[in-house]
C-alpha cells in the first residue's frame, strides 16, 4: 500500500515537472517581443490569437500560420474561431514552435509544413505530450513526410525538458518506392462523406438546369451556390492548382475526343500560369456529365457579366460590339440603337435591368 502511494506521488511529481516547464516556457515567450508577427487584423500578434502572420523583415513577405487544431482548411479568417483552439497549454506551445521555426533558415513553405506537423501531433495524440513515445506516434498513422518534419519539434521539446527524448524512425525504403508520396496524397483527399455531401448539394443547386446549361422555364438558380458547387466539383475532377487556375477558366463548353473509337477523354481549355502556355486539362470521366451541365450553365448565365467586363475594358464600343450576338428581348431591342456608343444605362437596359417602357 505504501509502495503504491509512493509510486503515485512520483508520477504526480513527474507530471508537474513537464507541465510546469511548459507553462514557464510559454510565459517566457509570451512576454517577449513579437514585432515580426501580426494577427489577422494586421496588429501585433499575441498568444491569444489563433492566426499569426510572420512578416519577413527584409522582404516584407507575410507567411500565414494557423495556431489551432489541425484539419481546418481555407484562407483568410478560416480557423479563427475559439472552438478551433488547441487545448491549454498546447495552444501556447504551437506559437512557441512558430517563433522557433520562423527563425530557422528554411523556406517559408517548409516552415509552415513543420508547424502543421506539430499541430497535427498536438491535435490527434492520445494523452499528454510528455507521455508520447515512438510507438504512440507511429500509431497515429502519419505519413513519412509528417514524421520527418516532427523530428525538429520533438527535439526542441526534449531539449526544453517538456517531454522525454523521442526518436521517430522513418521507413526509408517507403520513401524511395513512392509510398510516402502516396500516403501524403491520401491524407489530402477529401473524405467520402464530403464527396457525397457535395454531390447532394450540386444536385439540388442544378436540379432545374438542363444538360445544355439552359434553365427550365419558370425556374431559377442561385448564382453563388452554383459557382461554389461548380468550383468544388472542378477541384475534384481536376485538382491540380485548383485555387490558382479555376477562377480563370475561360468561356467554353466541355470538350471530348477519342482515339480509334476508344472511350472519350474529356477536357477543358485551361489558362497556363507562371509562364506556362495554355493547355488542355483532362477532366475525370466519372464527373463529365455534371461538369458539362455546370460549365454550360455558366456559358449562358455569366455572359452579362462578361459583357460588363468588356465595357469596362473599352467603354467606347457600340452596343452591338459589346453584346457580340448575345440575345436580348425583342421589345428592348426595338427601343435602342445598337450602332451607338454604349453607356452604363443603355447597356443595363439592353441586359434587362429596366422595364421596356422606361427611358434611359
């Protein structure tokens, strides 16, 4: 009985030792000068903020770091809700690691990756950090790339005395055979539940749209919902550089070709980026039908916005040149001179923003 009490007392002391050191470390860093870090409002960052921006003193470049739980996606304020925070005291530890990583001579993307790996461990580990071992970390199923980037974090924590030394081994053969890349890719895939939910949303948004993109008589489609669901669908159908290139996809319809009567291959004409020329971007065949419907919808529905863009690019054009064959109501066409130079009011009239009886 006495031995059990002694063992329990030693265990409690050990727990306090690691936690006390971590709390002291957080206090030390939190009162330091954080002039190189800003919060989402552009003000000096504090340990209460869930998003930090590191401002490079030489270039002024801002690198965004999420300080909360791993798995939050998006830009801007995504991840800035209180429920996204890591539990105390690990919410402070991740900020310490951001400071340490930012002072390391590695690329900005590698700094973010190291912080992301640390957040991943702190989000999914079973039990406190000081109780982690190589076995417990491997049981989380992290990819080799994540494990490699965890090593500096674990070494730092051990050096500061907030956990025991843990050396995480990595299967080097898996790296060479491509398994690590496969693991990393698998980690970035959306869950099946998300894909099914997206399919349901898309079906509801486009339920009144024909395959050729026209809308059923008497029905309407929410443009914002259609844009968001189409963006997500294109990201699934062709995920390469989706955030950079999908908003720039030009006006077109889904195209296909086949070789020697084989299965059709679907593609969209994609605008190249970073100096690369335009190219034909293949689309996943299983998603060809919904892509065809949504792209055809925007072929028609977004034309008024394209016409307005053409006007802003060159306001000296005639209505005929701006409309470029876009069909307008007969009763409107009779009241305007297509050969005259357009202005915002006559253009708005031609696009149906006014009643036919109004004078502009």
